[in-house]
């Protein structure tokens, strides 16, 4: 290898290493806050005094407690508690595994902290990996960017159910990794008219139940709520405001049963409540869960506060037998979709009768299906069928589509009187006849 090639390979290697390094770190690292940053001095007491108490200004560097234009930084591996009455600051930086609780020294009705800025000069909260910020009293977050690194956590959990209002107004939350977390405990969540944005969320929206209650996203994502303490409707509307819509369909059940006489599998499902539900697509895979095919589509109700039942019969089972797997793809009017669980039924093969075709069910109430038994005897020719008895003699139906022929025959039989009919199937130079009993 020439020195020139070696040099270029080496440079390419360095470039890839640098690319991977910066790509990895861009996932986990938050951008720096800009503005006036005041650091809580090393060794100062763990109980941070309110910025309104000017006698404690010396605990901050630069000197002076943070105000409305300042960002407070804690960078020691310790746990701090900051008690304040309606403290107004522009932001918070937590790093070095620091833990900070924001609380209030009394039971007042005003927020303990108001954190943020304006639409033109936004606030900044950074919670680095290993650090935790806990809001333990009424708090307002207004025009603020919140960045949580992988391994960092924001906890919104009031110590009082009467002082648990948390306002998010013009807030953007960035979760920089699957282990960047937001946990809601005792909290009534209010989203202001300036909205809310969330990036890096690992889950979906809540589900609306038939009784008007909500089910939390499952499995638990990286933004969670405590169902025993959090106002769940508030939490679900919080996610919805950020673009993670409340899911429109809650299933009461989805099951299957097999009719061995008809050789069909019936699917039944019911929704507890529907919101923005366009339709259902039934998908099937044979003998595995890797080769899904859409076999039919059913319209949804759209909007409903009451349970709605649906059903579909799969009469076109492969003659070779096996296991049929089914799932439902529910599609909203806006094109978004979700899947049900997968269910299955085992069905038997059709033993050879020496014929090329099979006609079933027989006897029948009117519906009839034609199935190909022997692939070697049919080469894709046009299929001609006639149905006749003493009172009926149909003209030939010609097609290569077995499904359409079955539908045409079913329409004829459904309007015909009970009795014995003869079905003639012809293709190429071959003909087969079948006796059908219409009940």
C-alpha cells in the first residue's frame, strides 16, 4: 500500500471516529445556557436561602442572589433545597450529579418559583446526566427551554394536594436520550395558551376509555404519571398539547373462533369509545407473523361515546391448512394508525378428493366458495361456471378470478329456492361437476 493511500485511509478513519464521537455526544449533551449565570458557592449550606434574603448574597458567585434575569447553577454532588416565595429567575443549570428541590417555606397560594423569560428572551433549564430537579410546590414555567440529558430527571411532585398547580406556557422540553425522564406525581398540570413542545419522547398518547377515563401509555415511556396522585386527564392533555394525541379507539375485546363446517374463521372485536376513527384494516399472516397481507377493510363509526361491535368472517383459508394469524390496523382520518395484539387460529388442510376444485360450504344457506385443490391441474386458464337445476340454468360466468366467481354464484343462490343444484366448472379442456344442497 502506498504512503498516499495509507495517509488517506488514516484520515478517513479519523473522520469516522470524530463523526461517531460527536454524533454520540449530540444525543446526550444539552447546549449551554446563555446569559447571566450565578453559581451556588462550593461548601455553602444545603439549604439555599431565598433570593429575597439579601443577607445570603455571598453564597452566590458572582455575589448576589439570582434575580429575574439570572440563571442559577448548582454543580456539586449534593442535595439542595431552595425555599422561596414567588421567586422569579430566568433558569437553572444542574450538573455534577447535583439534586435540587424547589419548595416554599409556607403554605401561600402563590408559586414558589416562576422560571423563564419572554418570547424574545427565553429562559433555560438544563438538567445534566445524574442530576435531578424536583418541583415541590406551585410553579410556573413560562417561555423556557428545558433540556434533560440521558440520565437526568425532572420531577413534578407537590408536597400538598392543595398546592399542586404547575403551569407550562410556551415551554419546549428536549429529552436527550431514552433515560432522560420527566416524572409527574402530585400534580394538576396546566398548559397555557402559548403551548408546549416535546422532543425525544419515547411513548405515545393516552387512550380514552368508554367511561370517559384515560389509560396511560403502555409500556411506560420516559414521561410518566403516578395514577394514584397525578390528575390523569391533565397529564393526557399535556401530552396531547405536545402532539401526542389521545388515541381514538379503546378495544373491549378482540377474539376469534373457527367454524369447521363452514371452514371459516370469524373475528369479533368491540371498541369502548371512538374518536376520529376512519376504518379498520384486517391483516393476516399464515404460519408466521412476518408476512402480513391486508384481506379486507371495514369502516369505523368515526366518533362514538358508546361501545361498537364489529365482525368479519375469513372464508378464504388456504387449502393446505396451518395457523392463521390476525391483527387489526386502526386508521384515523388524519392517516395515523395503531395495531391491536395478534391472535391466531389453527385450521385443517383439505384432503384430496381426486378433483381439481372444491366447493364449500355444502350444504349452504346461499354463500358459496370455490377453492383450488390441485395446483398442477390448473394453469391459469379462464374458468367457466354454470349453475342449474330444474328451475334455473345460468349462463356461463367466465373469469380467472375465483373470488369474483364465488361472489356471483353466492348472489344467485341467495335468491334461489332451497333444493339440489349442479355446478359445472370448466377450464381449458377439462370439466368437473358438483352437487350443491341449498337449505
